[in-house]
C-alpha cells in the first residue's frame, strides 16, 4: 500500500510545486513507483513534468467530479515509473461544484484508493490556499511535507497551516501527521536565513529535514523546459539537494514502518 503525502503551504512562492515535481522525479529515479497528483488549478506541476495542461482533457477536475476513473486520467512522464494526474484551470470549477456535494472532502481519497496498490508513493501538489481542493488533499494524505523559506513571514504562514492541519484532524482525517518541514531557497550565507533555521530546529526538532534545498538558478530554469531538475541539469546543486531529500524521506518512512511493526 502506498504512502500518500500532501505537499502544501498556504503561503505562495515557497517552492511547493518545485518540491513536488523534483522530489517525485528523484524518488522515481530511486526505483520507486510514484504518482504525482496536481491539485493546483495553475497546473504548474503538470507543465513542469512536460505535459501540456492546455491539451489535457482527463484531469483531476474530472476525477474529483466523478466523471472519469483516476486510472484513466494518468499520464506517464517517462520510463522511470513516474505518473502524473494533470491539472489545469478547469479545476477551479471543481472546487465550486464540490461545495455542498456528497462526500465533498473525501473525493480525492476515494479516487486514490482505486490505484494505491500500483504505487509506492503518491505526492499531492496543493494550491497555495485553504480551499476545498486543499481539504481534499489533507483528507487523502497520511502526512504532510511543508516547504518553506527561512524568513519571518514564512513563520507566520506556518502557524496558519499548522492550525489548518489541526482542524482537518478533527473533521476528516484524525491520523494526519507532519512528515517534515523542508527549508527551500536556502542560502547559508544569509544571517536571517540562519536565524530562522535555528528557530525551526528549536521548535520542530527531528521534524525538520536535515536536507535544505539551496537557492539555485538551474532549479528556476528547469520548469520552462518541462523537465525535473535531474533531467535538466543532473550535476546542479538543486539536483543534488532533491536527490538528498528523496533519500532522507525514504529512510524516514522506512524507520516509521519499522516502528509500527509488532
């Protein structure tokens, strides 16, 4: 049975989609069977994997509304074992149509249950806001990965997100946990970044990933070519960062599984 992880932050511009695309690609490169679910109407994760969001007719929009089976909407990225459930602007309509619908918060979870046996990991790229799409992602997920920049405004956004996670636990998903916090666009030469990083270590301890993703021009360029960083520039610091994160994530999940064994 696959592990489902929502990658989310209610603050935009923190590297959420960059993390979703590149972590998914690096996990696939480590022989994991990976599904990346694009749940953001901007469709940036879809485009970042080389899929034309404008041409996609079977997307997360149709899946959430029950118009198509999730398995029929999946697109293979390459031979690595990475699949994508694409998204585009149509997803905005799904959010509106879900309001008041039966099992509105559990639509994605029900859809993913039909394909979970096919994958080792399912990553969900959430929109940068709290809405019915994000609630669907947090209801479906077992755990949350929170990308954030090391700046004080990011700490304020983190507080709001933690409050949201608590509300989802009470309402639809009592087992939801924080898998980890990820420092993105990190510059160790920046005093403020180091100060905020130290605060994160103090408050979150082992929940903070040891890996920090560096600020890297090649990472910023890769989406315009529709490629994950390991296919755009595998020798870049950004590629190394996401490879390290993928290995760290797998090690943490393996430890968690071992701790749950009788």
